[in-house]
């Protein structure tokens, strides 16, 4: 596991986020390429915001 710390003028931090999907009836909702497309969209959105 690669631990990379970020920093700015006054703090050093290590931050991770996880997206958890909890469908109402416990069925798989990220199927048939939806999972791949969602990852692409989130990566693109993060790049637009200049975040890792």
C-alpha cells in the first residue's frame, strides 16, 4: 500500500474516501458497464476540481 501525504502551507494530511452504494433491495446496481462509466465520470470530475 502506497501512503502519500499531501501538504499545503500549514498542514500535512492523508485523506481517503470510499463511495459505498446501499441499494434498497440489496441487488447489484453497478452492472453492465455502469461501474466502469461511473469510475470514468468521478475521475474526470476530480480532475476538473484539481483533486486527487
